[in-house]
């Protein structure tokens, strides 16, 4: 998916990530995209709108009536798809996204990252292979290597570790900080466990914003 899009559209990885969030979790708000990616996606979303790969599709019934976005027929043509059901499926899972009420400076994180001292690095190829094989537990296993940016963000903001630990204790197969933080996502193979983690985070006021969702082409009536 990434190679085809970058070749036809001459896009960077940030644009591909933003489009993937819209494709697999639509309809979504810009704030939701920001939370999943862990960064401000306004620019990427604007470019996708300009290229007519994403379009507004209504508003969310919530304060401020935020705009919802979905993919377009042009998106299907670019990827040679007849419908969204033909998207390469993600493993059947439930995803919990939690953002604590703090802000993290991306500049601060990268300025303090000691890349030459890192002992472990994520196995991106292994993750991609696990996704292709629909191996959810295998994917979660690769997540144990962590996000290298956590080495900076977590010591500065311990609440991120508490959110990860809460998800794992509640039954998440894996939990990881998104981008430079502070958003954390957990992958569950049990809706009950995901809902339990959601409740614990909410009651403990560990996160200001919490989302519970499933990939678009794996939905079976919601969570």
C-alpha cells in the first residue's frame, strides 16, 4: 500500500500514515487522526483534501460539531480497489487510544534523543510480515522493542508509562507510545479486556481523551 501510494502520488511517509488512519478508521475527525499519529496532522490532511483522496462526510455529534472525513472514489482508483472491503485486512483486534492531558514538544524529544546509545530498535520488517500473516500476537511481540522516542518522553512524562502499564495489566497484547507522544495505543484481542482498560483509564483520570475502535474492514457492529 505504501509503495504504491508513494510511487503514484510522490508523497512522504507522514502523508501515507495519515491516509492509512482515515482509510482504516473512517469516518474520523482531525483530532482523532492527531491522537493516533501523536502529531498535528493538519498539513497532511490538507494535502490529502487537495488531492481529493479524502473528503468531508458530515460532522460528529459532539461539542463543536467537528468535521468527519472519509476516503474518496479517487482513493479507490489510486489503489486499484473496487470498494473499501478490498483493503488489505488488519488482524481482528480492538485498539484503545489514550491521550493524557499534557503536551509534548517534538523538538524537545528529538533534541534529547541519544540515538547512538540505543540498544534496541523496532523491527519494522517483522511487524509488516506479521500484519501480512494476520499474526496479531506476533505483531504485539515486535512492539516489545518499543518506540525509541519513549526513552526521552517517558522519563519526562511518567504518566505515559502508567497508561501503558494499565493497558497491559488489563489484557493488552501490546501497548506503545505513538510518535513522540504523549498518545498511547494498545492492541487487544478481547473487546471485554479493551473495555476494562478503557474504564480503568477513565476512572483513574490518566487520560484526557480515550478512544476505543476497530479497523474499518474488521468491524462487526462496533465495540
